[in-house]
């Protein structure tokens, strides 16, 4: 797994037992099956044993089901004053207790259980850990995800809880919630936590942690306890992480509203995972050591305390929380960096969407899973983030901001659907947003928009510019930004495109010289051919890519062949150097002199100035009029070529790179070729 894809999959929710429940968000007077757990659990990571006791209280009970994972033995199970049975007939079955309708205000269950946890396997990657909701334990770390069924729970209901954790000396443990008390002695470590809002589930984490603590003053003057639970080998990173968490809390409190909890902890994991839970984030030791995590993923995880772990998405009707979090974290950091960086991120989103294979596109309302990656990410994260960007453009910054704050005030700790989100935005903006929401949420595809004609006439008072826009059907209702250049500067006009073809007339004071369509990519749309600058990834992912090895030396050809297969993650289709180039992407690999000669013979531009004579090897893309892009790899010698094998596959999003050995010393993306009509 690459760093890139690990970071992008850094926030996944683990609460896989939850069945969505509308009762909490409906205006009813009595809430049924209000659940509270009071759990004491003792874990020995050396012997991997667990022993637990839970007192479960259900207020206003209706029919309900209790469940405990198959890996455990039940030693006591009582129901008010009577026995409950162990909930299964055979070992290896989950314990399931079906409780019929019960008269009265409250019922209580007492269950004691014990068992052996699976051994921690640090060789598992993030995806493998996700696909395996198993409680694991070992001296370097224990992770008991909610989905593993490690404690008896009422199926399909949010619950408040109290939990006492007991661990042997040297180990520390935590769950989401407020740390009520903790003590450490020769006998071991004990901590108790309280989660007083309805929570989706309980994930328990333990390890040989060094704890560092700082206090943050929230906007409502309440102290928030910030902690790092780090393995000793990375405990020197604590201060930087705690400082970064403070910055993010400050940013989001001023933007949305007060942080809803009394703590936030950053916890290290011996496996390369990345999870976000209320009040904490659990990230791999290796991930935490990457310097950019503090600037990106950490903020995303902090923000999930508002969206995802504060306002809960209704998974059955579409998870909006990844889109809103991506928009207000990852994308916002790009906006803070520069407008170019933000545009580059938008370009990445629409480009990834264009690269989806047939059948991979899905409406946003179908993004329901909590564990996902790849194609669903392109829609569930990127298209959804762009949806919020377009909504902000549509409503204006101030109204959008007020709506976000309203969403937080009204829906905090409630399961919230896209529809409820729409209602809040409509209430606060006073606009009917039905069409806007339905076209972006319920449809697959994206509109293809183009300028079909531009005419300019001089008038008495200036100029009248006629622009005809076209879009693919069925039509979208779009506010299309067009940039009009004149010798006096560039102005942006918003055109309300509602038909397949529509004429717009603009009165201008200055003589226009050019019109370009959505040059800053504010619309989620299909890019025109050649509009996106070519990047390395085209040659990497397109199965039709042809590879040309320019060298005749067998040693160099072998290294070049290995490089090509690592880049494409398959056996490359190698063609002869004099074969005519196909319309598919082409990858050229050779030493400097061979590459220079080949480019000259093909009448292609020489090595670009951005990277020419920098470092020991250069890689760049070229757009071709007659087909897909060309990617060229040029190295000064065999060693310089070999040095690219490991790093280069990580740079698919770049258009050009210069390497000094394995080190990147220059990289970038060519400018976009926006749809532009020059006016004569
Ligand atoms: Zn996330």
C-alpha cells in the first residue's frame, strides 16, 4: 500500500453493527430503548485474555435484541431478577438474546463474559484490518473494534456508556469519552470513562503508551483535555501533535460551534491503520511519523467530531459526512495555502471522476458504506466535497456559514439524512434547494458543458457579447462561470444555464478579447478532451499503454522494463522504437542522449525548461493532438534509472519531476487547457 492511498483512506468508521434509527431525529416525546452500558473490563495483553461485566439499562423498553461475539463464553446472564440463558446453543455461534416487548419503564441485564482475543498481527495493512472486525491483543497494542462484538450490546441502538478498564502494569487504555479517573500502581493501570451522549458504539484501544497532556480552553471557556497516547519510540512527537490539535479546535470552534466533548486524544497504533472516533483518532506509528499528517489528516479527524461523530450520518440514505469533512478540512487547507492549490485539488476531483470505469459511477445517495475506498471515494468524498463547494457558491459564503452552524445546533448527536441537511439549508437561506440537491445527489454522471458560439458587436455604449452555451442532456440547472478577458483585465460572469442550448447577451464597457468557460473549475463537470493537463497516472492506469525502451543495451533494457512494470503494476506492452505510436498512452524510457535523439526524430519538443539539466533523471508528460498523452523518462545513467523504481510510482498526480537519485528535487502539474474562445 502506498502512502498516498493510506492517507486518503484515513478516516473510516468502525461501527458496523449500527442499524440506522430514525427515532432519535423524529419529533417524538418518548424515545424507546434508551440504552446505557456500565461495563468493567479486564484485559491481559500478554495472555490475550478478556474478562468483562456489563450492567445494561434500557429505558422505555420495546422489543430488542442483545448480542455478544462468538469468541466469548458467557459466565452469567440475568434479566432483571431472573436468569437469561447464555444466548446460544453451540460454541462458535454469536450469543443472541431476543427480548420480547416488556411492560414497565426500565429493564436491566447483567452479563459477565470472558474469552481469548486474537493475536495482534502487525503485518496487516489498513484494508485488511478494515475487512476484519476482530478484537486483537498483544503487548504492543490491543484493538477491540465495536464491530467485533467484544461486549454485549443492544443491536441497532445508540447508547450512553460508562466503562472501567483494567490493565497490567506498563499498559494504558482508553475508549471514546470523558476520562473520569485513572490511576497507575504496581498492580496495574485503571481508567474509567463516561460517554454521556448517545454513541454509535465502543472501540477499545490499549498499548504500552507514554501519555502527554495539555489543556485547551474552548470557546465556551470549558477546559478540553488533549492527550497523546504514543508508543515510546514516537513520544518525542507529542508536543507537535498537541499544538496542531489546538489549532484545529480553534479553527472549527470559530467556524461551526463549541467542541462537543471534554477531550481529544491522538493514539498510536502498531498497525498502519487510520481511524476516527469521537474524542480520539487512532493512527499507525509509521503514519504519525509522516510530517504532513499534522497538516492534513489530523485536521480531518478532529473535524469528524462535528461531522460524523457529532452529527451522525444516516448511512441508509447516503453518508454526507465524508464530503462535508473533506470540504471543510482537506479542501480548506488548500484554500488557505493558495488559490492555485485549491484549484489543483478541484482538478484532481473531476479528473478522478473522468477516470472511473463504466459502472463505477454511482449517485451520492448510494454512498452508504462506512468501509470503502477506490471508486466509492471518488463519489463519496470528492464529488460530495465539490457538492458543498457548489452549494457555497450558490448561497454565498455568509449564508453557507450560517447554515453550517444551524446544522450543528439542530442536529447534534442525531442521525441526520441528506434530506434533513437540505431542510436546514433551506430554512436558513430561505431558498428552495430541491432541484439543486436532487440533481447532484440522485444522478450519476456529470454535465458536459461547452461554448458553442461567441459573437461581439460594438454598440453606442460599448459592446454586446453573445455567448451560446451547450450542455449534454438530460439538462442540469447550472450557474456557469465564464471569464471575459479584455485589455483592462478579466471579469467573471455567472450564466444561468437551464437548457441544452442557451444564448446569453452581456453588455460590456470594454472590448472583450477572449471568453473562457469555468476556468477555475467551480462546477462538477466532464472535462473536455485535452482540458486537463496530462499527468503520469494516465500511462500508469490505462491498460492499453504502450512502452518504448530506447536503449539497445540489455542491462539498461532490463532495468527500464522493471521500472515500466512497477509503474503500471502489470507486465508492460513493449513496442519497438520505430513502431508508429498508437492513440493509447505511450511511455518512453531511455538515457538522456537516446531520449534527446528520439524526441528530435519524432519532431517533439525537447526536455522542458522546468526540469532540464536538473538532477540525475527527469520525467515529464506531453499532450498529443492525435491521442492520449506521452510520458517520457530520461536518466543520465543506469544507476539514475534504477533509482526511480521505488519512488516514481508514488507520483502519478504529477506532470513533471526531476530526481536526484531517489530524491525528488522538482515537481509540478502543467497548466490546464481551459475551453477558451478568442474574439477577433
Ligand atoms: Zn473522513
